[in-house]
C-alpha cells in the first residue's frame, strides 16, 4: 500500500467511525443523564485515543484543500451544554506533565472545555474526510494525526482521569478487600 492509499486504510476508516459516533453522541448529550454521558465517555474516549495512535502518516499534496468547519458559536454551544450537564463536576485539578512549572502545582481544567475541543477536532475531521475529494481526505487524515499529537490526545487522557474519578470515587481509597 503506498502512502496515498493510507487515507483509505482500515485504521483511518475505524478512526472516522469512532470519531463520528463521538460527535453524534455529543450533539445529543443533552438528551441523556449526566451518569449516562460519563459512562459513554468512559468507554469511547480510550477507543478514540487508541485509534488516534494508529493513524498512518499522510503527506499532503494540496494543503489549500484543508478546511475547518466548527465555528466558535458551535463550539460554545457544545461547551455550554456540557458545562450545564456536568455542573459542579465540570472543573477538576490535574498536574500537567507538559507544563513549564517544576513545582508540580495543580492546574485547573474544565471537562466540558476539553470535550468541546475534542469535538471540534473530531467534527472537522469527519466533515472534511466525508468530502468525496482525495485532497480533502489527505488533509483530513494529516490534520487529525497532527492534532492528536498536539491537542486532542492529551485532552482525552486528562479528561479520562477525571471521568474515572467521578464514576468510581466511592471505590477509590476504600478497602474493597471483598473484591480479591
């Protein structure tokens, strides 16, 4: 398979499928309970991360074919909906290993902001890849791979840590010896 065919590889098709499912769910998240949303995210985010690591390298012949679709207003709508959904569990603390501070201070993050950012990158990929143009698909694959490394991959791992805590906090730090 040559590099040009990488845009049709199984790993790209699987990533497209998973990111599309994420986008569809996020767009309808207001219809679900907070617990249902968190359970869904707990299952799909690791899959998204895994699929993001498997995206093949693609060289872009026509960078002018790259497009972004999600507007600031759309991002804000997703953010506001998720922030209202998560309420007091939206804000969390995390020591960011990429921060330039060496004092290991906890940084403050927003789950809804991370998820809206992931949504934006995912939706832009899905829409660009859906165009029936080779150049658009090349750009979509190239861009989502770069954004995984610089942006949404890290947000997934950071958010997943908080989601795990919210879902399983009653088990964290407890004896749970009955599970042995």
